[in-house]
C-alpha cells in the first residue's frame, strides 16, 4: 500500500494562532433588547467597537444582534472565560 504524502498545514511553525488564545480572557455578557438573545463577548471586541465613539465614562457600546435586527446592550455581567 502506498503511503500518503503529508500535506503541510498553514499553522506549521506558528507558536500561537492570533485570536485563538487558550488563556482566560475577560468576557462581557450582552443581551438583545428586542429578542432577548444573549452572548458572552470578549472584552477586546467590545473595546474595538468603542473606539471612536463618544461614550460617557462607564458606558458600553451597543452591538447588532446576530439573531434579529435588534441592538444588544451590556448586561453588567462579566467573567473570565477561555478565549
């Protein structure tokens, strides 16, 4: 039987894949104001949304709900989760 040639992976030689961290990262819980769908979002993603917006201290940006056309808002909950 002929041995299969191993195809190199694009990940070969990369020590850590960007945005695929295995360490715990802060996540913020967001809930849709329209349909109630909720999701844990990495804090660094929310920080990217907040850049350039005129937010008051302690105010968080709203993000679009992936399930409906509503807006998601921060619930005030946060926890460290694996990224």
